[in-house]
C-alpha cells in the first residue's frame, strides 16, 4: 500500500493566513505582503520542498522587516553625501521629528486661537535664524525647484544672463539651461567656457534682462587659464543677482574653503540664493530660497509655489536638522583622522581572517559628494578586504554594506559610518566569509 503524497495535504491559502503566527505580521505589514509570502511558501510545498505543516513558518521567515522595499545600508564608500544612497542621512532628532509629524499635527493650525496658522512657521523661523543675512526664507521640494520657482516668477518671457562656464548638468541628464527654458526664460550666455569678465555681463544687461544667474559648478573643477566674476562684482549691475550655490552650505566651513555659502553670497549682495537641503546642510530633500524679504515673499505667493510645496514630514525634519544636534554629514566633515584610524584598526582586528589573509586598517581619502566641494579630499581611514567580498557584503540579507573597490581591494571607509555600525559590519563580513560571529 502506497503512502499518501504529502503534497496532497498542501493547505489552502486562507487556512495559512489564519495561522496565529501570521496575525502580527498581517497587522504590521498588511495582507498583500503576507499573502505573497504565503503564496511562495505554498508553491514550495507543492514542489515537495516544504512540509505542509511548515508552510506558515516558512512564509513567516520570508517576510520583510518593513512594508516599504527600501533597505537600510551602511555607507562605507567614503563619499559623505552619496546620491545613490539617499544623500544626507538624517540625525536622530530629525528621525524622531518625522515620527511625530507622521500623525495629526498643528502644521497649519494655531492651537492658541484654534484658527488656521502659517504653514511651517516654526521651520521658517529656524531657517531664518540659521541664515540671519536673509531677509526672507522659503522652502520648496528640491534645489532644482527653488531655481525653477525663481525663474518662473521673475523671468518668464524675459532674459537670464549666465556665464557659459556655468551651464552645468546637475545629474541624471538634467541641465540648468533646459530647466530655465522649461519655465519660460530665455538664456543670454556671456563669456567663454573657461573665462568671463564683468564687462561681458555689463554688455549683456538691458531692459529685457530679469536677473543675472551665478551657478556654482559644484560637481566639477575648471583649472588653468580661467577667470570668473564674483557675487560682489555682479551685485554692481542694475539687475538682481540670483546665486545657486547648490550644496546648501549655510555658512563658511573651514574644511571647505572654496565652497560658497548662502550667508557669504547674501553679504556680497545677492538678491536671492537657492540651495539644496539634503547635501551639506544634512537635512531632508528640499530646496531653500534665501534673500530679500519682498522678493522671497513674492515667490512664496506665486501660483507655481503651490506645486512645489513641501509636506509636513520635510518641514519637521528640516526644523530638527536646523535646531537639533550636529547631523551626520556635519559630523563626518569634522571627523578626526586619528580617531577614524583607531576605529579601522579595531574593526580590522574584530574581522580577523579573510580569504587570502587578514583584514587590514589603511589610511584613506574620502570625498564630500552630492555635487559639493569637488576635488576636496577628506583624510579618513578604512578596512581593506579582498575585492571579491564587495558583492556578498552588498547583498547581505541582514545588513548590506556598500564599500568601494580600489586597486584590487575592497575598502570599507569609515568617514560616513556611524560608530554604532562597526560591530554589525564585522558580523556582516564574518557571515560573508562563512565564519560565525565571535
């Protein structure tokens, strides 16, 4: 007599979903995600890979930690503001602010009067306090949006004067000239790729010019036979000067002497400064508009501003970044190479043996990234591993670690790594080389 094929005992989907083991994940992740995991477990059951009584357990083990597909990774690339990894990591204070803002908030309600209040008023107050040289401040959804709003409001069907060497591409194929033209401006280019003089601007300015735009070429360097015109000189022209500093540095930084800041540009006479909030400022993705009070207010009230409005989560995270403790980007820029080297040596010792030898602490050179401070090298330290470990670490199920391969070795640079992640990195490496955690 033949025994019954266990695959015939494959349970129904509704029976598995009703298993008490899956009750909590259904409430936390939702039925759709849990049902997909159950479906995959049932397919394995029908293939004879999973026993019928183990279907619920198998589905449970395959469930993601969160309902969203984004995964936390360790940025050990040595690039502080890594665009592919989400640019600036938020501070703990900003993360907490996001949690509070996720529910019902007083974002547009004055609790004292019970009437409608100014949207984001406390965030705008924090931004104004951070840049006292600005008479007015406003926030939109990214840096490109800030420049687009200014152009739309001031230069539709008018001319914008810009140096040819500042007609930059800002990433992913998007270019400043196309952005300006998309909102109705006409470009009037002056100078050459490598040299421009004040006389070039003076000859180009007439009654059809809305403003002069100065764009910081933040993701490349032009060296050699070059010349440019500073904001202070441009401010002598009879039209407003709009300065796109790009990286969002609000005040001069000692390690970034050539990176323009919003406060310096405003003191030099810029009518308006635009910048990103998720780069050197270390906050959420947003665009900053800082400048003359009447000008900024006119931009805030422009109809196009509504299409670029930021949500309550951005407002909360930005305020916490401005008023809270030092955000991770600022901490990385201020990191001590000696302390980084000590961490690298401790991490290398914790990792120990790897295929072909042992983990090794080495000096490293990190970069700012995110289109900021091109050419600036930040002294750092890293752990050197075999290059073959780059992919396994990147694909680690528990904690993906992204480093960089350089000269045939994988370097795990610590400049942008939270010290709390040093031990998890060691455990991830041990998993990848098939050695249990120590």
